[in-house]
């Protein structure tokens, strides 16, 4: 009887070309995502390019796979529904230029889904991303303090016309940028430090105090409010951070007292002007913007005025209506490109249905980012949740939803938060099986 013939195993079948393309795209987009906090400091326009290409590539991947499951998630479909209504409301205006703006708006919610279910799904990109956020936050802080103490940053910029310290930016963007990226590395670092005993608690206190002092010296009011809310949320979520947070509050009071003489411009902007604005809000520029947005919404409550509605119709005399119907509400002189509030913007652009859908989308993003966080508040995840929440906070004045670079930074933090939420639940699943 002859011995059986041994045959070599067949070589694995080569991967389909589209599989290779998807893997290559995931790697390229992942490493770019990890570098975005540093890239966008000096190339903010790259944010639009990145969001657009990632969104289109992700939709192409879903089409090739014939799998729309990621679009049905709680962090996906509400944003897509808001986008669809926004496009319909803008199409009713028959303005093709503004229709293009409405179509482009969708790159943000689609990119969030892409980052959360595809680009950042691999853990190899998230650790470099955390390091990049820390490096970018440190660089901005260094530039701000150099500018405050010497009059010029290493990037060659002096203070803005309004007195804000801009750090590595030509215009007053340092505060908004910093409060978008600082929370993951700050929370992760402080979470580690407070477990190292009294010395670690002191180091965490110093870190929070330095952050609060930097935000104050920058001289932008809304980032300071966001910083206070963020530090409070970290303290609520992580009991060991309450002492460092309290020291941060004491630092804020102390720096405000010192700033009256050492940094008079920052003191004027952060304290004097803030008190003036809040005490006379209806007559302030922010109060005028709110009144004009409400006047526009009252005139077209169901479909709004389409994309860029505030910019297009703000100077229309029909809407020169002050509070209580008295005065012209600032006339045309108060007009700005947008309402400085994502919910007001959507109300003006897409009416009450658009506002409701956007509010549902915001809740969906927060639910997805915060899932499982309450019973187990991991420092990194809590920092990411704060990054997602603050731009969606309904009280205050912020950049437009699609403004750069803040829009890309928010989408990046939101996608990252969603991935971390999904991965934090995996051990629980494994233990349940056992």
C-alpha cells in the first residue's frame, strides 16, 4: 500500500482590491486623525478637507459592503435626519449656492459616524491621538504665556486688536481651541496623578491651576465659562479630583485679583466686560443677535430661511425689531455671519423641526459618548464626554457648527468618545459570557 501523498496547503487567496483600499484608507485616515490636534493649529482649512474626504470615503465603504448598520446607531440617524431636513428647508429657497452649503453641512455628522465606527476603531491610533492633544494643549499654553509676558509668541504674533492673547494663532482662537482638546489629556493625567498619593494630588492641582490661569490670561470669555464647567464636571465624576478642582477655583480667583494690575486687558475682558454684558444683556451685542434670530424664526417658523439664513437676512429692515418691539434691535450694524449658537442657527436655517431634530441629534451624541460612564467614570472617557458636551451646551455663545477648526476638533473628540464607550463595554460582555 503506497504512502499518502503530502500536499502543501494552498496559499491564502489574495485580498480583494477593495479590501486593500479600505484597509489603506483606514490607516491613512487614522494616522491623520491622530495628528489633527497639531495640524489644525497652523492649517485650519485642512479640517474641512479631512471631514469631507472621510465622510465620502466612509459612505463609499458602506455602499461597497452593502451595510447601512452604522447609520442606524443612536449617534448617527438623528444627525442624518437633521441634515436631511436642513437640505429640504434650503431647497425650498431655490438658492443653489446655499443648497450647496446645506449639503456640505452633512460632512460633520457623517464624519462623526466614520470616526466612531471605522477610523478610530483600532486602538493603535487612539494613544497617539491622546499624546497629540496633550502636546497641542501644551504648545498653545506656552505660546500664550510667552505672548503675555514678552508681547510676542514664538509664532511671531502679538495680541489681538481686542486684547486677547492669541498664542500660535493670528486671530483670537486659542481659548476655543484649547477647550476642545485639553479635556482628554487633562483628565487622564490627573486621574493617574491622584492615585499616586499626596504628591500626585499636588501635581494634579498644579496642572488644573495652570490650565485655569492660561484660559483666564487668554482673555476669551466663553472658553473661561467652558473651563469652569469642565473642571466642575471632572470633580463631580472623579471624587479624588475635587481637591485639585477646588485649588483650580482658588487659582482662578487669585489670578483674577492679580490680573487687575498684571494683565489689565485680560481682567477687563474676563471680569469687567462680562459683568457689563450680563447686567445689560438685552442691549448687548449678544442680546441683539438673539433678538434678531428670534425675529427671523418668528417670520418663518416651519422651514426657516435655509442655509446661511442669518447671514443672508440679518440686514433686512423687516427684522429690525428690538426687545418688546421697541427700537431697531441694532439695525444692520449688529449683523454677523451666524447666530453664534448652534441651536439658534438651526432654528433660523431650518425652523422648529430643524431645531428639534438637531436637539435630538445632540442628545444622541451625548448618550453614545456617555454610555456606561455614570457607574464607572473612567478619567479619559469623562474628559472626552466633557469635550463633546461643551460645544453643545445650550447657554452661551460659540462658533458655528461647521466653523473650522473647532468643527473638526469636535467631530474628532465625539468619534473618539463613541469608540471608547464601545470598548469600555467589551470586558463586561466577556465576563457575562464566563
